[in-house]
C-alpha cells in the first residue's frame, strides 16, 4: 500500500516537474528532483538517473545526498503513520 502511494507521489512530482519546465510559475527542476528522490527507493531507473546526476555534477553530490537522507527519514515517518492508521482502522 505505501509502496503504491509513494510511487504515485513520485510520478506526480515528475509530472509537475515536466509541466514546470514549460510554465513559468512552477519550479520544474525542483519537482523533478523531488520526484526522482522519492522514486529512487522503488524504481531502479530513477536510482540510476540520480547516480548519473551525481557523477555529472559533483558539486551537487553532497546536496543530493542530504536530500536523500531527508527523503529516507520522511519515508520512514510516513510508513509509520500509515501503519498506525491501519491499526486504528482495523482495531
């Protein structure tokens, strides 16, 4: 359940990122990066793309790694929240 939700969220950010490349009021690159960070936990192609990005832009590597750590913490909190919610609903 949470895997599907996270993948939906990641793809949603990718769609917003693509739209943001053409619309001036959306930050396209930011949404693309957030979508890749979320999807990298579930989709091998997204993980490879992030690794390629780190290799091409070494000055961004530490920032991307910090964002990955933040995404991991956020993902764990979200997973714990959904587990508690399911327990309450079933309970």
